[in-house]
């Protein structure tokens, strides 16, 4: 798992690339990123599967904010990013949400 941040000099946004390796998602058919930036939609933000099995997605996120998020693998398994900036309780069955700080 990785988070790569690229701040834009002329706009108040940061390009954040989310990446999951094949080892982290096994033989997943699809992965969605779900979070505050898409109103917690489980369908709105699919990640792209590369030939090597890596899933990746780049989002433009407004600077000066923290965003909670999680990954949804094959509509069944929720996972967090091990490289997140922070973790906060999700309010569901003792699990946490990952946080990316921009």
C-alpha cells in the first residue's frame, strides 16, 4: 500500500495516488476507494487494475483537510492503507478508518 502526494503550485489541490499491491488484495477482481471525498459511495470511485495485479487511482483533493477512507475489495472485504497518515474509529464494529492529510 502506498500514498503518493503531489501538491500543485497554482491550485489549492493535491494529486494523491493510492496504490495496492497484488499481495495486499490477492486475486481481487475489483477494488473501490470509499471515503469522505466521494460521500462514502461504494461504487463511485473504482481503482484501475494494472496488468501486474496492482490497483491504483489518483484523486485531486483539496488542501488543508483530512479525509477518512477505506478500500472495498470485491464488494466484501474492507481494508485500510497501512501507510495512512492517521487512523480514527469508524463507528462500525470497532474498526478504524484510514486518514490522509493534505
